[in-house]
């Protein structure tokens, strides 16, 4: 049977590794340990990022977009009587276009706030899309149901003041029309929303004669990677006539904390990788020293330096691949344990972590072999065969 | 007239202040069996290493098979060794984790392509057809030396170098190895340079040269 050169090389490499079982297992253990650490930290880091993002979601919107209102300073000479501003609005379509263009991963809700007349009084009404509200403000407490078509929800304080309850029908008078809405529930947020009446955005736009206008856009940016500040500034550039602001410090604090924990993880990984690399280099050097006669023989038989080095490279690659596979499997188990214990959730399979794990193991195996390879390259066949 | 396969002119090898081989002029005709004798440190192995392209001379010229070895790079010398030379060592130097047949195939790997059938046939020629799958540790000294002979001839070299190949063998094994080499030489027609301490082993050759302190002191042609 004719064995081609590549198959023979693999055969030779496997035989050499099997011959030194103890040393091979030691090298595999070191490489597997290093790559399992990289795997575990990668998976835990990714899980942590997702977990923090989920936690941040609970705090609701983290960016708001408001119109830049027209401001006019009132004063004369040294006297300043203050600032007057006239209502300003955002145009819904350009905002939607800007959001699409920004590529941000965000939950969005559009708001229009204005006054309508009810029971001989003006009340503040907010037009919203109720499904957006339910996603962005999951902590709002509702007595009754979320509204269907022709229904509304009323803030807790407003309902108390106006003696309203679920099931009542209210008449709201706007510039252009009268609207009859049935109250489906009383909502409590613990904030200014408790003094508002909520209705569907298009109906309010029509009632106020402000079709396609908005007073506020709330965003809950969920995309990992770029910071909230970066998202805000990139959005601001796309909407020069609006003002984009961060609303919650929580998100920024979480991002900062996450970045610090990730840095710590990277530093720990780097220390382990350096230690593992040194260990691999030491073991490989000893192996090369022990195999001096074998290398000398290969050279005496006509093996070029490149061909002999290829055999040792093959051994390093084989160890790297096996160490990478073992490291990935072991690291996944460790990651699963950590995420279950710390985050009470299970770690998911992330394909690129397998590539990283393999890469770390291969890199260490080859890096640790550089010194020994140089020795192989320089080794004099006559002296090595004499055992010098 | 038979052409010389080896031609040296003022061939010298020094290690610092020590001159292991003093200027040597030597011609070896193609197909000759040359025995090199001398005490330890007389320069025998140095000469063999130079002729085999394992070492470089300090001065002089060295042509083997028409190739100027001084002009060859490291990789050029490696290619010369694989194409032109087969070496049998006193210490056998077999790869411990490979079987007998795999040790022979290793020489094929560096020469061209490993061919198990050819390697088996080479081992059968040296009488080791029944020991193909044995590792060096499972073979006697004589058997290991026969594996080394099979490994040295597998690529059909023009020049076979033996560095005291029977030095570690008993009389019976020595005779067996020498007879084997004689047979193979008759079939393959390679040139032999055999370094030895043993006058009986040297007597198997066509000519013997004697080195002393790096100098060729005597030359003797054997009666056929």
C-alpha cells in the first residue's frame, strides 16, 4: 500500500505523541486548561452581557428624543425677565427614517402630549401605542385591562381627582372633534403618568389637529457593544433639529461595571495564557533535547531543516487541536456551572467561542514551540548523533 | 579507467586549534569498497562525515559524485545526502517508536514517498521478513543493524558509508552483516566506505587506508 507523504507525516506525528504519553498528556492538560478558561470566560462574559442587558431593560427607556423648542430671551438692558418658549413638535416620519438609518437595536415608543377638554376642565392627554407602552414600561400597574379600540386608560391621580373608574365613558373635546372613550383601566406608574389620560396616538393627533407630530420619542437601546453615549451621539447627528438625551444613569453604570468585569476577566485570562505558554515552551524544549539523536538521524537521512521542523510543527498543531477541543468541552461545562450558579440561567452555545478556544490552544502550542523549533533548525547532525 | 566517485584535494577539518584531518588527497573509484582504519581520534569518522555531507571541511576541495560539496547550502547538502548517500551507524540510531518497516519508510519519506511494499521487500532482502512490525527494543543488535542496512539501501544510494557498523556486534553477527553487505554491493554496485577498528572487517574491502592523527599514513590493496 502506497502511503502518501501527508498521511505518513500524520502517522509519524501520532506515533511520536503516543510514544511520550506522559508528556503528551501533560501538554494536553496545560493547553486544555488555558483554552477552557478562555472558553468559560467568553461564554460567561457573553451571558453576563445579555443578563445585564435584560436587567437594564427592566428600567425602561434609556434614551429620549424631544424637539428643540423655539426659545426667546425676554429682557431689556441689564434686566432679564426669563425665557419664553413656544410648543415645538417632532415630525414622526423623519424620526422613523433617522432611527432606521442609525441601525440601532431599540424598542421605540412615540408620544404626543396635549390638552383636551373634559367635564369643564382641561386635562393632559398622552397619545401612545399601547403595545409599545407595555413593552417599555413593564412595571406600570394596571387595574382593569389594557385598552382596545375606542378605549382609554387613566392615570391613578387623575382618576381620583375626576372621580373616574374603569367602565366609565368619557367625552373629550379637541379642536376638531369630540371623542367618546370607555375607560378600560386605571394605571399607576408612581410618576407624572399618574396625572395623564392615555389614548391611541393617531386619535389624539387628529383631535389636536397635529397629524404626524410628536412631542417625545422614548427608546430602549438594547444593542451590546457600543455604549449608550455613542448611540445617543450617532442618533443626534441624524436628527439635528431634535435633542437626544440619555435618561437613565443605571444603563451607563451597568455598562461601566460590565466593562470593568470584562477587563478583569481578560487580565486573568492573559496571566493564565502566559503561564500556560511558558509551561508548553519548557516541556517542548525538554522534548527536543531528549530527541536530539532522532533529529540528527532525520537530518543525516537527508531531511531538510524545513522537513524536520514540519514534523515538530505537526506535533504542536495536533496537540493544539486536541487541547482546543478538550478545552472547549471542559470550558463549556465550567461556563454552564457558573451561569447557573451566579445568574440562575443556562449558558448558550456560541459557535465563535469554539473558534477562539481552538485558536488559543493552537497559538499557545505553536508559540511554545518557537524556541524548540529554533533548536531543531540549528541542530548539527554529527554532534547530536554523538549525543553532545 | 574507472572514474573516481570521491576526489579530495588538501581536505582539512579543524575544530579550533585541533586539526582532526590534515590535508588529505584521496581518490575513490566508483564501485570500490574502501576500508578506513586507525585508532580513536585518528580522523576516520571525520573523513566519513565530510564525504557523507554531514560536516563541512575547513579547507581543501571535496567532490563526491561530481558534486562540489563546499558549494552546497545546508539544504543542498541535505538533498545530496538523501539522493546520494546511505549511512550505517555503529549505534544503529533507529527511531524507537517506529517499527522496523516504519524505520525504513522514514528514509523513503525524506527521499520521496513512503512505500510500504518496497520497505518490506528491503527488509526481506536482509532476512528480516519476520520482524517487520517489531520495534527496535524488540530486536537484537544484529537485527537492528540489518534494519539499518535496509534503511541505508532503500533509496538506491551511489555511496554507502559505514561508521563501524559491526562495532557492537558479536563475531557471528559481524560475519552475517558483512556477507549481507557484500551481496548487496554485488547487486546494487554502490561504492562502500567502511570505517572500522577491526582488521578482519577491513579485509572485506578492496583497499584499506590507515589514518593516524589526521594523516593518511599507509594504504593497502587487498588480494581478491
